[in-house]
């Protein structure tokens, strides 16, 4: 009998040892805290910047990579990471970033960081009311935090970091500053990345869904990020009965009306203005511009475009001049495809500017419009429009620094420039070139109404060094020029 007890005890000890050596690391072991030092740019004084410190969360995935939000590491100058159960910080760097979808991949050169961790894998797009768990390092403490909730809404929404609209999942788990970039887990697998919450709301948070994450990872697998295909078309809904009758569309037929096509659109040789797109890849578009992506669940029609990579073929059903036609188009990437409006948000760079004797010039960006307290409603409206082949960037006289030769002008700010010495220009670099190369005594700037600002170029150049010193400006132009 004693021998039997000894045998059982030995067997129990062996089983305990095997369990200890074969049990995989917990999810906690793959959750990372990210410490970021970043440059805070000042678009109203584009030569100035300051330093900010922040923290976020991330998770270890295959290939010794860390998945997080783009906004956690945007404008970074130095990044460190610390894993759960370790007090040591390791230096990291950005491997890939997609500011549009607020996703980023980090790498750590010191492989010791990944000891005793296991990469998390990806699940499927969750369903409504599915239970999810949020992991991360939010404010209120220094150790890992875990909160649970359910999926309460799935639809296209605006991503705060980029202002672009993609599929987003709303959850009611507690999300606070510092949670950003942490994984949302269901059944032990990543189904999303926490990205934003709504201030003063009752537990309304959003995550980047797994479909968007997988698209990003597939996109960058070749070491080059192309992004999500941009159609380059402006559309409108067709809900009004009279509008449907005007376009000879049956009352029960849905679709979106093509209002405008950008000059470099990937569909410019396929679609025409006033075409009505009624289906994408066989998926019907409703009159309100939505598509059914699950039984009784609808979202923006671009859902079925977002599933594609550049280089894929997409099929469209189109109602044109009263007749239904089927079209196919390849989604090639063009060099200028990223610019779908005159104005966009910039990250990971200093603002572009040029100064001539106290007159400071800059291209319009969304960053500048956001930073400016100047209403300039006409300019803000124009910035939302599609660029044309002849005009691809808007340029403003950002400000005028006070000096003896700028008297009368140093109250000017955010003044839109349409011409320089009677010539139009395509973008800021072309404007910069025209300004530098002119041999005229005066640089004459005009806005769209013909109002003028006149600069004596010789006087302006003569005062340059003194003005740079007076206003503590390092250079009269940004490094990219």
C-alpha cells in the first residue's frame, strides 16, 4: 500500500512538472506598455516644436512585433517598451505605421525582451453582444488593467487620429487614456485594437476591428505600405422619390450617385458623372448608401472596397442613362493617390514653410486649419474640395513678422495666395521655386479676388538675417525644401 502511495505521489509530481513546463504564457505576458517621447509641432510657428511624453499599450504578435495605435507613437523621437512582469524598459522603433487606420507595428532589437512571451493570434470579427476583454495600461495605476464588456455596435465611424472613416466596433468596456493600442480579446484571440473613447460618455469606446488589422498586416508584408484603395469619387444618396424618378430608377432600387470624379481617380476611366452604382462585388447598395455586411446589419458602402488591396479587381453594377451595365476595374496605386483633398492631416514630420523677409508662407494642411483660430470659412471650405490636375495644393501667407519694411502688412494671416507675379502654381514647391527664381524687383501676390500684397524682394532679402536673429528662428525654410 505504501508503494502505491509513493507511486501516486511520484506520478502527481511528474504531472505537475509537465504542466509547469508545457503551460503556455498567459495573455498578460504578451501585453506591453509603451513609453513615447514625441515632438509637438506648432503649425502657426512652423519653425518651433516642443517635447511631449505619453504612454500607451500594445500586444506582441508574430514575428517579434508589437501591435499598437499609430497615435501612440506619432511624431515619436524615442520609444521604450516594458512587458508585463518585468521592470526593465527596452528601446523600440517603428517598423510600419498606417495613420489612416491608426495602426502601427514596433520592433525591439534586443530579443531578450520576448523571453517567456507568446505571440497573440487573431480571431474573427465579433458579433453583436459578444463578450470582449480589454487589456492595457490606462491611467490610474502602473500595473496591467483588465476590463470586460460587450460589442454594442459595428459600423463605419470616423477615426479621430486621421479623420478618415473605416469600420469600427463600439464596446462598453471601460477605456481610458493609456488603453490606446491595447488588444481587445475574445476567446483568447485578438479581435480589435483599442483606439478611442468619447469624453463624458457612459462607457462608449471604439476599437479598430480585426478585419482592418489583417488588411494592414497583409499590406505591409512586402515591406511597403500602400494603404486602403481610395476611389476618388464624390457620391450622394438617392433616397428622394423625385430624384429616383429623374434618373429613371425603380422605387425599390438603391444606389449611390456619382457627383464628381477626381482627376487621378483609379475609376476615372471606368465611371462617368451621374452614374449610379447599385452594387459592389455583387453586394447591393441601399438608397441610404449602406450595404448589408451581415444579416440585418448595415454599414457604409465602402466596406466592400476596404476589403480589397491595391492590385485587386472590383466589379461594379452601374445604372447609366437608364440602362444597367456591369463594369470591372483594377485598383492600381498611383503616386498621387494619397491626396484626395487639398488638405490632410500630417504626422511624423515638421511643418513645411518658407520665409522671405518676415513674410511666412505655408501650404494648407488640416493641422494648420485646426491650430488656427482664424475662421477663414472660404479657405476651410475650399480645403475640403478635390484637387485638380492644375492645382494640387493651397498656399497661404501664414503671417507677417513686424519690421520696418513689413509695416501695414503684419496684421495679415492665413491669406490665400492664388498667383505670384501673375502666374498660377500647382503646389507649394512650385510656388517656392517661382518666388526664388523671379528677377522682378517686386514679388506681387494675389488672392482669388485680385487683392495684392507687394514685397520688395531686395529689401526683404537684406533684412532676412536680422529678422531670423530677432525672432529666434533657426532657418528661413523647412528642411524638406
